[in-house]
C-alpha cells in the first residue's frame, strides 16, 4: 500500500480539521467579498486559538468545537446573507 502521510491524528484533531474544512466549504457558497472575509476570519481565529490554547485543555477545545459548529450552522443557513464580527478590547490599566 501507499506510504504514511504524516503523523496520525487524534479524534479531536480530526474534528478540528473537519470544522475548518466545513467553514471553507461554506464560504464557497457566499459572495466573493463575504467568501474572502469568512476565509480570512476563520484562518486567523484557528491560528490564534492554536497558539493560545493548551493542547491538553480538552474541555476548552471541546467548547470551541461546539461553538464553531454552531457558527458553521449559522453560516450555512440560507437566511445568513453576510458576515460581521464584533471585536471588543478592554483596557484594564485605566485608573479611576
């Protein structure tokens, strides 16, 4: 048979990759502007979480998977016309 293609992935890693691919597939059904925005946002979010989240923090990863699946369902919904995001930053260094 063929040679092995890289390391074996755990079940959770397979779920994360499947979710990522699902977002990319869903982006194809949107307008070119929304497609680019969705792909950029998803890529940045997955990258950010890969750096910030400890690989052994399974509970939090499962939470992110559930949240991602709900977001994917919303993007796949025919009622969803576009994408918007809300980015809030709080400054905790302010002194009263």
